[in-house]
């Protein structure tokens, strides 16, 4: 009888120690990640699929747009694309920011909600202005169409 009891207790102990603490931690992290993704999907924030409307696009040198930023943005790491071929470069990634905004250049006909995609340099400037409660920004593009060295002047809009 004593031997049977020891055997059963030993079996229970083995079952309890089936996974070490590291494996249990990894399992918990994975479950939390799945839960978070499900919550994001339920709330409509599922990454690139949740971008609304059109994309804001600048084409010409000196082009000016007035953008009303909603304050919503997403930061993503996306595959780097070669400028000439537009093909993804394996193993290279680019950090991109997707800002939700309205193009209010023509105040009588504002755009539907749109997305303006920028890299870290411009994102830093945009986030600076947003952090200072400046959500209407004038943006001027500098460079010819197709240029790899395009820059933007981004500053708070002057109220007319």
C-alpha cells in the first residue's frame, strides 16, 4: 500500500514539473501576444489593415499641403525596397510611420481621412509638433519628381 501511494505521489509530482519555468514563461508570453492581437483586431487596430482612406502623396517641387493630423499613427518595420526596382531587399528593413490625417489644403473641400507615410526623420518633426498641441501642419515638398533626396518643410499652419 505504501509503495502504491509513493508511486502515485511521484507521478503527480512529475506531472507538475513537466515544464520548467522558462518554458512556462514562453507559453505565457505567447498567450499574451495572441490575446493582444485578438484585442487589437476586435478594436479595429490590426496594423496595416486598419489604415483608413487614401494615402497623402506629394509629387512636385514646392508643392504645399495643409494637413490636419488626428494624432493617430502607427510605427511599423517593413521590408526595405530598392528605389530603382521597387523590389524588397531580403534581410533589410525600414522603419515607417503611418499618420492619420485630413488634407485640408482646400478648406472648402477637405479630404476623407487619409494616411501619410513617413520615415523616422520626418516622423520626429511631426511628433514634435503634435506633442506641442500643433495638429494642423503646413508641409512643403522640396525636390523634383522621382528624386531620392526629397525633403519636407513641416511646420504649424499659420492661421489666415
